[in-house]
């Protein structure tokens, strides 16, 4: 069955996996309960048995399962990442999503028949980079960094021999992925090695002079007036004093939503849409996936679903949306 | 007979200039480095933004020649983001000329045709597996990610049969982007940026809302607010096998900075004295958190090993 666009959905927990599958995901992605994936937060993720059960549940309903092993192992400790690859293979996962050169090497050598997808954490945004990974490690799909305009996505896809998956909804980083050390600069916790950016344990919210001040450890990330909605203090969404005035220097706390761009993305040759949000609630995942399912099925039939699109807009983070880099002028 | 009990002496390198200095400032800087700096290797080239190249690229051959006459190895640093054919062509041109290059984007590997190269810090060699891959691809020298603790660097330096290089002085690069934040701070876009990054030879401050320092912005790059300074760690890292300590150019007297590092490595004086002498030439904050396994912006008083 050929799909209009494959819908790839976050499965932060076994319950969220079932919710995503039931809501109509074509594919779900998840991680193990340790530092081997980039959403290493308390209360999330799978142990090997839960993954095997999740794979069985998904496969029965014609849904594929991808396992993210997309952080960078620490020197002297390759074990957890190798185990993650081995366990994903043993559980019957359809592919692993990788970034580290050594992990790619291990997977390609030890499990040549396990599909390898290139994580956005590899920050491969050019045909040269993508062909390097293809030729060296036999990757079948690349998750494109969220920094390319649609024209650039189209040009790039025309120059690569593999599938492309793009982010379609949810939070977005503004820096080249996998090489952003801003969170570890402030908290000591590394997204690259620990899989955690701005972890909750380092976050505080304080009422000060009628304003809500958010901090990461001792560092002020933002200050919200009474009438302003607050946002989680991810550092690249913080407000800083620049040239004498406070500003969202890197990015406003907006969410990506590409629904109005679906036809263009399809025309650009994109294979799959990725919904960000393994750290989101099961309810959120169910709602978002169901809305995307309606919209994609309608698009395949040449129609639209304005009610579902409106529902998605209301779910966007901070109530504000962006096309991010897909539209020109982002840089 | 070689005294095999003598510890190998680490070398010093001058990293690629990350800031957008004027032509004149660059020429003056490299002339002093060539003639006066006790360094073994100098990296030349534009890493942050290829838009800057037309301002100074014609001077690069003469600068390289001057550095070589001064006894320095010259390595050409290439862009952190190979996003266009223009950037890929930079890499191709250096290779065609037979030059040693530093790659900062894995895309460059596909442009190389099996030549040897230096792996820059953004290649993300965090572990032995990645080290094996880049060495297989031809890396003769590998730069450590700035996030790594001394402990991790020691493991990798011991594991690496080739050369290991580590960022040891200067504002630490902590992120890079396709988006230009310098332009954004002036309500401009990268395409029509007016080269505002050239206004800030030490980078532009981005502070916390309460005025405390936090970041330095340099075009598309985000750096630490203070200089990494790690005199107290040099000797133990040298013993662990680090071959090159990289000094990243700031506007202060980099010849003096190189002399201070050389003196500590040679045992001419200790790290505390070096720190005092450094304080005489700059009032910029110092940071050293990463190398001590902490948040990068921290400053840890060092116990000398």
C-alpha cells in the first residue's frame, strides 16, 4: 500500500506506543530507558521486554517500530549502546536510528540486515554528508535537520539515493544537532552523551515581583509578565539581554506545524513526516496522531480536513506556530 | 639513546580565527605569530561563515608562506557547515593543492579522495568507536569535543595511536547554526547581514536578564562568555598523551598566551604563576567547567597534579 506520506510518531512509553498505533501511526519510534537515546528522561522509555511487546503490538496492526540509539557513547563505555542495538534487533525492530560513527559501524557490522536510519543528531544536511553515511554505513533513510527550506529539501532529495524523513510537528532545536553544548554549558548535563537537554531536575520556576522567572540551575532563562504564557526553559528558547534589550535571541518558544505545506513536501520527494514528542503525554500523542491521520488520508483523496488542522494548531506549544526553516527568511 | 622515561612534550597550536577581523588585523596577527609565537602549528581558514571569505581569502597564501618561514606547520581549516557547493569547492581546492586540511563537517570526507586530514572537534569523536572510524578514513590528528572531561580526553589520547589535540585556551565554541544570531540581534537576516559580526572582534555579549554574563555570539556561532583557561591541567593531560594544546585567537596578546602555555609545559614556572601573568593582560572572565566534568560555564580552582 503506497502512502501519501508515512506518518512517524513518538512512543515515549509503552502506553504511548499503543496510543499512537491505535490512532493510526504508520510507524512509531522509541528508545531504551538509559542514555542511549536523546530523550533520556525519568518515566520514559522501554526495557527490552517492553520493546518486544511493543513491536508485537505494532506489527499485528501493520505498524513499524524504529528504535533510537542516537546519542554519542562516552569513552570507555560502549556497552550500553551495543546492547541497545542487539536488543533492538532481538525484539524485531524494523530499524535503528543512529548518529555516532562508532555505533553506526557496530550496527552495520554486527547486524547488517537491521535497517539503519540516520538520526537528525548526525546533522547531515548536504548531499555530500548523506552520501558519506550511505556509502560507509549503508543507511536507508536520513532524518533531515530542521534548517532547510522546502526548495533546499527538494534539491537535496534529488541528489541522494535514499529516503528522507522530515520533522512536521512539535518542538525544534535551532542549532546544528548533536553538536549543541549549550545545555551542558549551563547544567553539566549533555544532550550528546546523556540524552538530556535542559532536564526537569535542573529547572525552577519562581514568582519574583509579580513575574514568573524560569531558571536552569542558577541561570535565568526567561521572565514572564502576568499576562504572558510561560514556556519550558529550553535554553535556545530563552530570552537574553542583547545590545541592551531583552530578546529571544535564538528562537521564540514556537512549535513547528507543516500542515499547510504538505503538498509541497510531498512534491519535494519527502517519504515520511516525523512528529516530535516522546516526552509528551499519551493523550497528546493520541490527539496529534489522530489529527494527522485524518489530514493525510484526506490529502491522499485530494481533500482537506480543516477541523483536524484547527485542532493541531491548538495543540502547538505556547499556542504559537512556525514553518521554521521550511519558509525562506529563517536564517 | 632516547630517554624513554622523559615524558613527551606536547606542542601548541593556534586554532583557526573564529571572529571576523579586518584584513589588517588578521595580517598583523599572523605576522606576530609567525615571528614570535612558540607554537608548532597554525590553523588558517574560515570555519564559521563562508560569507566572510571574500574579505581576506586572497591573503591566505601569503600568510601561510610567512608562517612556514617562521617554522610553523600550516593546516587549512574548512567550514563547519558544508551547505553549498561553494563550501565543498573550498575543500576540493585545498586537496588539489596538496594541503593538509582540518575537516569540521563530515561532508568534507566525501570530497576528499583518501587524503590524510585533521579531524576538527565538530566531527564528534566522543569515543573509541568513532576514533576508529575517523582514523580509518585518514585522520592523522583528532580534536576532542570541547565538552569532554580530562578523564575522557585521557582515555581517548591513550587509545589514539595518532595525534590528539585539545582546545586549551579561549572562548569555547558551544553551538553553531545555519541561522545567524548576530544578524538577528540587529533585526537582519543572514542573506543581508551587513557583516555586523565584524563589529565585534571579541564576539557580542548575550547576558542573562539580570545582567550576569552567559554567552558570546559570533555570527552563527555561540561561545562561552569567558576564556577557557586550564594551566593546572596541562601537565597531567600531556602525560596522558595529548599531543597538541589549541590556543584559540582572541584580541589579547596571543604571543604572550602561547609563551605562558609553553612555560608551564616546559616546567619553567607553575600554573598559578601563569594564571597571575595572564590576569595582567586581560580582565575577561575565565571558565574551565567541562575539563573538570562540570557545567562548562563554571570556574573551578585547580589542584595541580
